[in-house]
């Protein structure tokens, strides 16, 4: 029987729940923010009907839910009774001074306050959350923590639950004549490789065709680049994780986005596909 890994992320407003849910999303969890507790069980039921298999989900539930929030404790109890669900509760908090400082810096209003955030408002929220805090499997105090520190702590607590899926590499091909992808973290220019466009039999094909792929990868500069870039990327990924980053968008470009960039994107996808600890996606934007 498949078990749905479920995490309820809750805690004090301003303590870091948004950064926490970012970590779960980067790790492949289906994430929902501000979900009414009564609807969580319904959502889990719908996952069984989804064409795309969902085996991990994370929900942020906090006092923004108003009167619905009071149902969270009973919801957690129901989830823990269900053999199809492995439910964990992560509670995030921080000192009063830290929370007041964060709200003053961001100029945002506390969900329980009409005006500025005060100790009284924070204490009222603590009282509201007391029963939920008592149910928590894990409590993280983010006082003095940077975002990277919080994500490292969550990695320590949850990172081993689903081995082999810790870092997402999103690989894309594109054509420079249609613009560089705005979402790219790294842009690699493949226009140094001999262009199959000028080979009559390959001109109308793309890098998804074996003939084009073989032509490009027979070029020594292409083969050398693929080997060296793979090595460089595998050295960089642990450093990214250490800094609290769990995904990387890598874009390979050529003139039209049909031949060289597509081939190299396919090549890197194949080379990285058997690497433990990676989740991969592949997109050819301009084909």
C-alpha cells in the first residue's frame, strides 16, 4: 500500500513558514499554503484520483485561517489514524523580539493585528497555537537563524525520508534569437559547436533526432564540454545545498534553439539521469 508523506507546517507568524514551504516545494512536495484543516483530508482523497502520482504533500496551516484553524488539532489526529498517511507536524517559532523586528523591517501586518505588531499580539497567537504546538513532531526556533540555516535544519529532519530526490536540475534548450529564458540561473552558449543547420540532411531535423545528436556529440569540443560541465555541476550542487538552494535552472542556447542546444540539453539529461540525489526536468522551449 502506497503511503502519502504529509507534512503540516505551522507556527508563529513571521517565524519562517514561507521559507520552510519553499524547501518542501524544492524537494518535490505538492505544497498548499493557507489550507483550511477540514479540506486537507478531502485533498488527500483527491490525490488518489490524480493522473500525476502525488506521494508527498506539505500544507501551511496557521492563524490566517481564522475560525477554521481551530479544527487543526482534530485534523492532525485523524490523519495520524489513517494507515495510508504518514503525517508529521513541523512547528516554527521565534522570540518575541525577533518577530517584532521582522514585522517592522518588512512593514507587513500581523494577521491578528490591525496595526503594528506588539508583544500582546504575539502572546495571543501563542495561546491560540498552544494545543497545536503540543502535537508537533519537530519544533524549530528560528531566532538568530538565516534562511540557509533554517533550510539546513529542515534538511536534517526531513531530507532522508525520500532518498534520491534532494536537488532539482531543470534543463532547458532555447534559441538566442527568441531571447534568453528569464528563469535561467545558468546560460550556456552552444554556438561554439559546428552547426548541423548547414548540413543539408540535418537542416530540417532537431537535436531530438539521433542523426543530429550523433553529429553534434561526435565533435570533440562538444564531447569535452559535456564531460567537463557535468563534473563542474556535480561539484557545485553540494555547495548550493549548503547555502540553502535546492534547485537550479540550466539553459543551453544556440542560434535557433533547434539543433546544438537541444542536443546538449538531451545529453546532460542523460548523463545526470542516473546520479543519486537529483530530480531532473527537461524542456525544449523553441522546438
